[in-house]
């Protein structure tokens, strides 16, 4: 029993300062080989200060609306469905850029997309966040399994696809679509 008491008890030099002083000032009683120090009172710690609040940031990979950019951010599942239907029905050239906020390669491609949307202002680029409510079932129908994915439309049908952050292939495919206009 005495061994257990020695293993569980902190020596006075390791106790918090008020407890160490109290343990050192208590007299040692004969017959009690190792008097236990008073138990520390466990009170709740003082509340932590609130973490610094950061301003609400827009999507890290979105582009600015200045200049001749042809980038259109799709804001809802309904607008995505109507835009896709319009592109197919009216046989418009377009690029659909499927992306996600949490996707590192998507963020890496953001400057490339911005540059292409400025270089080819007659070809609209529709940026679709795959995490929008209601978009998931449509993405399955379009066979989009990873991001970033780019679908190129010409004359109402999908003519090409680029999957992944392949800058060279994306630029070449965009140039080919531009030449068809």
C-alpha cells in the first residue's frame, strides 16, 4: 500500500507552488510514513478568448468580374440545368468547369481558367461547384467522377473533355474549340 502511495504522489517540488508550500509546512506525524498533501481543487479553467474572426472569404479560386472575362459562376442546381439545356438546344459553344472549394488542383487551375476566359471572351466558361445542393444527380448523369473536369460543347453536344489539372491539354482543347467558331 505504501508503494502505491509513493507512485501516485508527486514530490513537493513537482506540485504547484501553493500546494508545495502547504505540503512542506505540514508537520509529519509519527505512524504515518507519507502524509498525503491536500488534493488540488479542480475548477474549470478560465474561458479561452474567442479565436480571431476571419472575414468571410469568397471561394478561393473564383475570378474577378473585371475585364472581358467569359467566366460565369453557376449559383444553383436550377441555373446549372437551365444553362446546360440552353447550350445543348441552341447549339452554343461553351465550357463547363466542374470544381470544388476543397480541391487543391482546382485552385491551382484557377489562374489558367481566368487567363483562358480573358483570351477567348466569345466562349463562355460556366464554373460549377460540385457541392451545390441538387447538382449531384446531374453530375452522375454526365459521368463526372473527379475534379477538376472540363466539358467542351460545340453545336449542342459535348465534343471534348479534360480531367485533372492538365494545363497544356486544357489550353490546346480551348484553342481547338476557338478555331471551330
